[in-house]
């Protein structure tokens, strides 16, 4: 199993609540249609962490699981992924985004 992990910040001008709602309700169903995705998880930064002296580095991270690297490549090259990437312009600041493609090595199950 291959995992794509994508961490990012919200687009300037969006509140944490607006960002999280848009990501969950609008973008989530779009990204879920990417071919080959076996699992899709959104990790939303806890809203109460924004009240601290040291705000979070990222507003969230998406995790998408694929069977193998070929499945991931096919999904990334699909029109459904293009639609998801286009929609990201509505709520993500891509300037500091981090993308990791990895294989899980569980330590504690």
C-alpha cells in the first residue's frame, strides 16, 4: 500500500471554520472520485490550537492510499485529479504545501 500525504495551509482570507467546512463538504467529494483511491482521510488541525502563542504550521493534511505506485500514478494523471487540483485553488495556499509519497511501516497497531 502506498500513501500520499499532503500538508497545506488555508488560502488567505478564509477563516479556519470556512476552510475546514469547504474542505470537508465541497472538496472531499471531488477528491474521493480520484481513481484508485482505496482510502481518503482529511486531518483537520484542531481549532483550539489557533489560540496559542505558536499557531500550527499547517491547517491540515490529506492522506490518500493506493494499492501501488502504478495506481497512484494513474490516479494523479486522471481528469478527476485534475478537477480536484483545480478546486484546491478555492481554499489552499500552495506556496508552502508539502507532498510525501510513502509506504507505511506500522510500529504500534
